[in-house]
C-alpha cells in the first residue's frame, strides 16, 4: 500500500470540480464584462477627445479667417492694381493692341 495516497472521500472530488467550473465560468464572465466596459469606455473617451480637438481647430480657423479678412481684401486690391494698373475704372475693360515704334525701318538689322 502507498503512504502518499490520499484516501478517497465520497463526493469530495465532484464538489471540488463543480466549484472550479463555477469559479472559472464566473471569472470568465467577469473578465469579459470588464474588458467590454474598458473597450466601450476607451471608444467613448476617444470620441470625446476627437470632438474637442475638431471644435478647437474650427474655432482657431474661424478666428484666423476673421482676423485676416482685411489683409485678404488688401491683397486682392493690390493684385488687381498690379495686373490692370493704377488708373483703371472698376468694371471697365479696354481691349486693344500696342504698336511700338523704335525708329527702325523694315530692312534695317540690328
């Protein structure tokens, strides 16, 4: 007979096995629900941070657009003066042809 062998008790092994199954099932359910809560919380937090960042960017963009409107108006006026000259009347376009006389005759070469 072996001395290190534990004597068998009736029903002892079945109770321990069932309790381990219950513990592991409850543990798995708790772990799964905790993971689900963590994932949902992370998604909610990321959506909130994204909304705050986008709102901040829109506010900064609107502020810069508002503060530079006079500068843009001046730049448009300067561009029209550079293209059409200083003495133009708004809305009037004169088309024509430029003829330059440099004093040479048709047969003269440079």
